């Protein structure tokens, strides 16, 4: 069975099962290196400093996650 055929079958599953398949594939084959590059560290530090300097520009994580969930569901 080809990757294309597998993906076509996954697309036939309900969204919650598609998510479960994606998580299992990511756990087995995906992931990230634990080590950040100096550039990544510098960018994270820059963003943290920006958030500390201007907290009024920040949004609670819960609000951001709700927006992401809405966008994800709208694409389906």
C-alpha cells in the first residue's frame, strides 16, 4: 500500500480518529531535537523580553487555543 493510499484512507476516518493516527505517527516518526540552536534561543529570549515589556499586547493561552481550534474546525 502506498503512502497516498494510506492518506486517502485516513481522510475517510472521523476527525478524532484522524487526530489519533496523526499523534501515533508523530510519536513514532516525528518529534523535535531537544537542543535549540543559538538563533532559536536568541529569538525566544527576544520574544520573552517583548512580552515582558508590553504585557498588554499578550493574550491568554486559552484564548489563543480557542482561536486555533476554530480555524482547524473551519478547514474541515
